[in-house]
C-alpha cells in the first residue's frame, strides 16, 4: 500500500520567510502527485498537481513544487509567505487506482 | 460553476444509530470518492464510485457503505454508529481518473458527531 510521509508536523514562520515542506512517497511506479491546502474552517483546495512533464510545477498563490523521481519526493515551496498562508498542507499521491493517499499534514503558522 | 455539495453540514447521532450522508458532484463529474478525516488518523480513503459502480474501497468495516445514482450523486451510509466514527466526512468529485483526469475537487464535508 502506498504511504506518504510529510516531514514536519508543525512549522512556524515569520512573514516574508521562505517555506519548504517535504513529502516522500513509497510507490516505485507511475504516480500522480498533489498538494492540497486547508485554511481554517474551509474545505480542501488544490494548490498544484504533477502528472508528467516538467518536474517543477507552479500552482496557485505563488506555490511551486518539485518532483524528484529518484528521491520519491515532491516538496512544496514558497519564496515569501504571508500571514494568509496559515493553514494545513497535505501532500497526496495517486497510483492510478482511483484514490488519493494523503500524508498526515503539516500545520503552517505564519506570524505577522 | 457550483462546487461539490455535501449535506448535511453537521450531524449528531447516538451510538448504534445509522446515518446517511449525501454528495452532489460538480456538474459533469462522474467520479465520486469519499474520505474520512480525523485528528488521529488524518485523511483516509473510504470508496470511489464511477457510473454507479464502486471501483475501489478502503480499509473500513462493512458498516460503511455507499452508492452512486445515475445522476452521479452519491450517498454513504454508516450503520451501527460507534464513537470512533466521529469525523469529518469529505466527498471529492472528478471527471474520470481512468481517463487521466485526476482533478479531484473536494466538498466542505459533513461533520458527524457520535454521542
């Protein structure tokens, strides 16, 4: 079964700091990769996704992620965070079996 | 366009009762999947339906079941509720993952509390 690991449980940053959240998955075959965000009191929203092609994916709100196949990783980055980026971030993997396997999530707190 | 609609938003049930949750996908989306979100276990896959057929099922007991109707709307049912079933139940819709469309859109969820 697919397992997805998110390295950090809780990250606290100041505004304008850079953010990088780690995500590793276990499946060695073809995968589709996602980052979702859940703002306080809101539903899961897709930040970005990788299916194929350029391993550097740009998403909404200035986020990007890099797929490194040899490391089974899909790390999320943002050069300069804002207070409004305070949320929980989930990495998810799909093995072409009609389901998403989620990591445990990383809570990001941005201090003004 | 309208998003994924889940009803009800909140539900309180007593142990031993059963509950039915509803999900209306985005218009044109034919795949509906369900997830359970809890603080301890995170987001876990329950099942996925496409054209009224269940194509995958997660590791949940048989008390959890679902179905999809011809208009793609889906319901999930939990029988003989246990305290541990208290969770946020999320529905996601997609055009068709088997055709390479993995654009899952999530609803706001149904918050189930079992007392």
